[in-house]
């Protein structure tokens, strides 16, 4: 064979540095895929926070710890507080109520998630008992003071006590 034919039949030469780089890039991709499958918190996070000063909810989506989306929503508590004209602090103080992670279905509920549920139950019991606005304002001011004390167990206990008080006053259905 001539030298020209030998030159065309040989595989092209690779540079020495590409193989380790490809290996490292492959390991990084595999590692990220495993993190996604395991539901790593820093990879993808959907979280809900509550402003304990007003009851407003904030929903956030974070990818690789960077905020991707954020929206605020009124909770039943914040709608009622605003409707009754209860004075709240201007500056929001966000407390995590829940978060979920990608694919694994991991859902974590924080202690303020229980407070949010009790606050919603409180507002619903005020609606069902058809409590007058003056009394609602007094009840919700009392609950908001407990909520703003930054002791979630105390706030949840207060909501439970107030709801039980209202249930005791509510007319019983005829049997």
C-alpha cells in the first residue's frame, strides 16, 4: 500500500485533553440527573410562605436556587383582615408553610402550615356562625396578635380556642 492510502485508512487522531473533559462533563450530567431524581432541594423547589403580619401567601419556584417565579395570593384570613380594616404592619414577615420538590412527590409541611390551616378554619367558623363584623374584628385582632408573636404553637392554640368558643355559641342543627 502506498503511504497515501495508509494515511486515509487510519482513524483520525484525537487530542489528548478531550477524553478527560468528556468524562468530567458526563459525570456532571449524571450527577445533576441523579439530583433531579432524588428531589434535591437546591435543584427545584416550589414553596409557599405566609406573611404573619397580614396573612398573605407567597408562592415561589426556584431552580438551582435561583428564583424563577413568584406570586402573591390572598388567604381567607388576609381577605377578612383587609375587609374588616384591621391594621397590620406594612413590612411583610414571611414564614414557610410548605414546600415540594420535583418528581419524588416530596412535600414538607412546616409548623406555619398548621397555623395557616387553623386560621382558615377560624375564618370559616366565623362565616358559618354568621358572626357580626364588630365581633369578627375583635376575634381576628386577638388572633393576629397571637400570630405576630412569632410563636406558631401559641397562634395555633389561640385559633383552636377561638374556634371552639365560636362553635359553642353556634346554634346546633335540629335533630
